[in-house]
C-alpha cells in the first residue's frame, strides 16, 4: 500500500486543482487553468523525490509538479488568483511559475532545451544537481524536442525527462496525430527509457526514485514514460471525450480507489484540507494585486553626454572580434561560446572564433544544426549563472530562434516577477553583397527591434567592437548583436575625410558621429551597421558636388533607443532641418520609420525627412540584380540631389 503521507499530498494537489475550477466558475480567477486531476501521482513520485538543489521544468499542466517540489500550495493559489503575494506577483498565473529552481512555461516543447541548458550549467559547475523535465505526449509533435534529445545524448547531460502520456493533445486523441512508439523516439537517440504508470502507485514511486538515482549517478539523460489519464478537461470545461471513457479511468484512479477503500479516513483528510484552503482563500480574496509601478522597471534617467575622439587601429574587424573573445574567455570562466562549426581549425563561417577552441576548449562548444534548441540551451545556461554567447551562422536563420527569444528569453525576467535574469547573447552576421541569394543575404533587424526587453546592437566600422561587447557582457537581459559579413574583412581605419571630427559618446552603447569641424551641418544622416562605410564613401561627393554638409550619427544600440541618443538626433535635426535615415533592410515598419516618427514627436520645428533602404524583394544572387535591390552609393546621392530640387 502506498505511503499515507504521499496519498495525503496527492489528495491535497487534487483539492487545490478542484478549488481552481470552483474559483473560475465563481469569477474569482482571471485567465485560464489546466488541472492535473488524475495525474497527481506522477508529480508526487518525481517532483517529490528530487533534492532542493535540483531543478524542475514543467509545462502548462504544472500545478502538481510545483506543489510536490516546493510544498507551497498557498503561494500557488495566491498566484493564480492574481495577487501580489503570489509566487510571481500574479504576473505568471497558471502556466508561468517560478520559485526555488522551479520553472514552467506554457509553450509546448519550448522548455525542453531550456531545461537541457540548465542541466549543462550544473554539470559544468560540478554541483551534482540534476534537472527534471515534465512534458506531455502532445509535446512530442514539436521538432525542438528531438533537436534537444540529440544534444542531451551527445553531451551526456543529467536530464530526467518525464513524459506524462494521458493520450490526448488538448482534445485530439493520440492515435490521430502521433506515429510510432513513444519509447522508441527516445531510444533512437541512445537514451535509456523506463516505463511506469500512475495506476501502480508503489511501482511508480520506486521506479521514479531509481530513475532519479541513475541520472544523478551517471550524469546522463533518461526518458521515463508515465502512462496516466487526466480526469478533468484540458482547460476548464472544454472536454469532448466520451463520458464512458472518463468513467472507466475514474474507477481506476488511485485516489478514488483509496476513497472507496478508506472512506472515513478519506473524508477526514479532505475535510482538513478543505478547511485550510477555504480559510486561506477567504483571507486573500481582497488582497492587493501588483501595481504597474511595482511591475515596471523605470529606465535610468538621461545623463549628460561627453564626447571623445575615436582611436582607430587599422585592424580588420574580424581580428578585433577574435581578440576580444580571447580576452573574455581568459578573464571570465562563466563565458561560453556556442555555435555551429566554430571549433578549430574551421573557426566558424566567418572565422571570428578562429583557434579559440584550441586555447579555451572548456569554454567553446560546437553544436548541431539546431538553431531553436541551441538558443534554448543558451537560455538555460543563462538562467544557470553562465554567460553564453551563441553564434547563429547566418542572420537569416535567426527566424528559427524566435520562439526561444520572444516566448522565453525576453519574458523570463518579468513573467517570473524579476526573480531571475537571462543574460543570453546571440550574435549573428547579416547583410548582402556576397551573392549568397535570398535566404543568406537578408538584414532582418526589423523583426528584432520590436521585441520588448531584448537589446539589439549593430556593429559598425566607426567603433571598436570591443567597446560594444564590453557593455554587452555587463548586460543582465538578452542581447542580439548584428555583425555584417562584408565588414568582417574591412579594417577599422580612419576614413580619409578632411575637416570632419570623428568622435564617440560616453553612453554605455556609444553613439559615433562625424561632424564638420568649422561649419553648421546642412543635413543629418542617421544609420547603423553596414551602411556606414558606403555613406562615408559618399560624403566627399555630397560636399564637393552638391554643397551638402552632412552630420553622420551612427547608432550602435538600435533597440531600445535611449533618451540621450534621441536627444542628440533631435538636436542635430533641429539644427540641419533635414533627416535622412539609411538602413540596409527594406524600409516599411523598420528602424527608419521609428526614428523619423520619434523625432517628429519630440520637436516643434519642421524638417524634411527621407528613408533610404533596400527594395522589398528577395535578394537575388546575380550581381546586377543584387546591387539594384540593395542600397548603394547612387541611391544615397540621388536622395540628396532630389532634396535640393
């Protein structure tokens, strides 16, 4: 017979879950709730047997896992009722929980690589901790699961994956959308598989303990399939299953069997639990919810900006980057470099990582071609106290990473009410000009600059990349760094332009400007990244042929635009009366639109504005078409020439 204390814990989980359904029906619960009624013993068996220093990742059906691990059902209730005293201040609610090494997210499959990353962090630190990951059978439709299974097997990570097979993905029967054998999916990656069920309580408890022990002892992954069944709807009341089927499993349910066999004891246990739950719920019914003031982190006040001359080195940008990362790995053992094909002798597609794996083998890790998984693993490393720098080989491929950027990295800090930080750095080369064609030549910054809580930085040839990366390294939140393929091979040299001063601001992410020494500017050019070289090359012609004297402002942090940068741009536009924004991608809904609209909102003075950008077409491989689609010298010259007419 199962241990009475474990049965009491399972009954507590069920009564908490049933109270959520009651609260929802009474209009006292905001949002949704996915209960684990019928699956409680999976939580008790696994989450209840790991150690406090271990970590747990769960999904939308996570309440039982949370209670068994943390023993904090009151904090969970307050959270789901939206109260400030909840474990995440009411921000995360049912699906997004965090406390004491417990994490959940409602994105199917998304937490799988994050869990692997945290397991890797623990292994690298030698803590002896393992990571326990709960998924459902419906999650097996997500490709990132298999990307991650491959990696955890190759890297031998201490990850215990518990697949709770309740036979339904929301309302769809498993037979309609899952091919083959679930255990064989894990075995295909060389991962040990064990199987149990929630209807054999004693066997499940023993099997779970053995799986936990094996992962801890071997530091290798294990896949444990748990056959189970949820007795309640997927979410609230959306249940299309046949009542006879549900009733069959209701009779097999361990808690219901215990109730039938020990009716008086069961009633006594439930009465005690219900009394405590009612007392607590009544006590917080009118408790405060988190205020916007306490949720929102105010931006730092603007500071007075000073300027200093840029010191050029005549080194190629790729060599400056390589030198910086060598220095970083030398002084910070928490820094890790990850990416495809970055090991020596190859050193990455553009050789930024040249020889670094030879000098720092423990801090440079090559990865499979699995962009979503390696981004998620980097997220987990960041949660685990590491500083991962992930190289995405081509910027075009960052679209494969967006779930991990948008639904995980960007949200962890706020949806867990500031309990954690996720300082992941994703660096990637973008841009055309090399004939690589439609899927290897894009500049996709417009898809990135709208992601809240993600800093987006673009390198350029008027600033030493070390100046940018030193600040990137200090950031506590996610950063995406855009590098340019053509700029890698160019030298960080002073442009041969007389009567211009080149200086950088004292901001954390410096703004670089080229300003006429003796005359008032007659135009303001704002740009970032790759177009800088092209614009600098056209300045002499603009000055000599068209009598235009531009001030060039080069932004390094393109999102968010800070108050100091916006003030500098606005002041320049008010002086010159002309604003031209140059960007490498297509114009609509991009950086240029944002800058022009913002400046319009900050000044009462009228000014003329133009956007220079590439055509909204897939970038061709042929030399002529590519040059006509992408921005070029002629486009810059013609824009200013037209302004004079």
